[in-house]
C-alpha cells in the first residue's frame, strides 16, 4: 500500500472498532458489546489535516488467555503491528491499567514503531483525571478521548499525523481491479484468500462464520493492482441472527456493490444449494461480473465427467447468468488457484467492452428480422435505434415505439443475441428500453 498504515491495538472491548468507525467516517467495523467481536484485521482509508493513511482495526489482545482464538488473534495483531507505520494503543479509563495492558505494553516495547497511547471512554472530568494513571505504562503522554462521543479524537489524530512518514510521490498505479470473495459460510473463502497471498492473511477455521468483517487486501498480479475483498458467509435471511451476523451480511452485500468482479465460492462436497443461487442473484442484481469457483474439488470424484456433471448442475440453477466461467479448485492444496485471476481479468475486460453503434444496430436489426417481437393487443414492439450508453456494466439503450409492448422473454432473446455476437462472458448486461421521443434528446456516444 502507498499510504502509511496506522494499526489500532488493545484489549477486547476498549472501543477500538468504535474509534475505527469514527475516524474512517462510516460503519465498517462491527461495534458490539461482546469482547472479541473483531477477529481479523480490517482496513479503512482515513484523512486528517491533509494527510491520508490506512487505519487498521484488529482483534482484542488477550495475551494471558491460552485459547486457540486468542493465539490466532494475537498472530493477526502481530502482523498488523509489523505492517504498521504507527500504532495506536487504546486503553479504557473505566478499568484503569490492567494486567493485560501491561502485557500488551511489553509486546509494544519490542517494536521500533512509534506508539500513540489513547485512553478511551473519558466521558467526564473524573475519568479525565483518572487517565493520568496510564503514565505508568511508560509509552508517553496518555491522550484522553471518547470514541463514542468524538471528544479528544482530534488530539490523538494530531499525535498520529506528527509521526507519519513523509509523503512519497509515486506514479499512479491506476485503479485496482476490485474482487469480492463471497459465498455461504465455511465454503473456504478465507482459505482461498490465503492461497492467493501465500500467507495467513485472514483467520482460517473450520467453524462457520469465522470471518465477520469484510477484509481488503492489495495484491500485485502480473503488473496489475488487484484489491481482494474477503467477506463473511451469507446465510438465508430467515437464519440471520441479530447483531454481529446481521452486520456481516450487510458488509458482504456492500462488498458485492464495491466489486468489479465477484468470486462466488461453492463447496464441491455439498453440490449446488438454493442459497448459492440466492447469492448469485445478489451479484446479478448488482450487475457485477462473476466467476464461479468450485472449492474442495479434492474431496469429490475426479475426471472430466464429474466436472461436466457439476457444471451442468450449476448452469441449470443459474439460468439467469449462463455465461459465467466455472473453475474447479482446492484452496487447501493450492490446486487450480492460479487460473482464477486470469479468469477474473478476462471478465473485467468483457465488462469494459464497447460495441460500435453501427455494428450494434446491424446486429439488433438482424435479430429482430430473425424473430419478430410478439404482438400485444394488435400492436407490436418496434426497435428504432440502439446505443451503448455505458460500460462496466455494459449498458444498452433501446429506443422503441412503446416500452410497454416489451415482453420479458423477448428482452431475454435480445440479450442472448448480443452475447452471441459480442461475448460479455461472466458479466450481466443491462438493457434499457425508452420511448422514441427520448431518442431525439439523446446524443449518440
């Protein structure tokens, strides 16, 4: 990343995610009165006094707790500390200096990275006086604040900015291709992300719902900048629990909205489920590109016939997007993972394809002559002119005599003809039908 990185560390439930959300300016991290809610690192862009930086929210450190989760969270926090240019150590004025605060202080003293000490939940004058207790940690001046109310955050950010490295002028790398990794819980999304990166970037566990936050990772791939977005598993609406899991689903859907291309991860050992189809529907409704990744292929029968049968099952369930590429992989073993990003980039190129207006109208006219629109109450749809209005997603505007005469089956027919002629593999295309009066007001591209 070209922006400086500021990592927030501290005990569970001291307000790290509340602070993160306030500084980033949107609800990104989960805020819940449950210790240990944030398990993975979570990145967000922030700006203060004209300086931009990347803020990293981390899971709460519990050094003295010998549990698997505590050890995994500690590993994630240590990676964030290693990545960071500055560390914000957040403590809690209500609890005072705790044994865990001392243990975290000992961990921070081993790094040469600058540390800014924040004392959160200073909501009254008494707590402001109590904050002086944190001088004992020997990490410099404790800065009192209330992340919830926003008081004192400016002073802390002033301290952060004072430690930021000098800005570096670099040539723009161009906008990264944004790729969201989505699917049901426990299909191997985080393991796939780790397979891309060659390290445990997201916590991998056999427990469904491990990844609660959407996680952004920048990857350089063959000279191109790629943004990978790992997300929580999406469950059916009726099975979404309140609080933490509810926010995870919202973030997953927002991740789809942010993406150019979405990797829909399926579990080969469970075949195609209705929920997989629902998630694919979310992707299509957002008009995003899609690559279908069948994970855990090492657990099922091998061979071309097995792939053909599974592909046929997927196509039958996803008739609304028959052109999406299907890849069979094992993220755990790394098999087939190297084919994913080339497929994604191919879909992204399809989304950016523009069809010349003359060729487009010739193709549509031939389609109409080959199969006339059905009549409706003695009237028939007439296509007068077609233009491509947008790319990413490809958007075509049809000027017709009366849009009300359009039947959905004929719209599907026209879409299929456009795909036959121009491809658009893996991406929805948007067809808009307008009355002839608007054709005179709309300049051709």
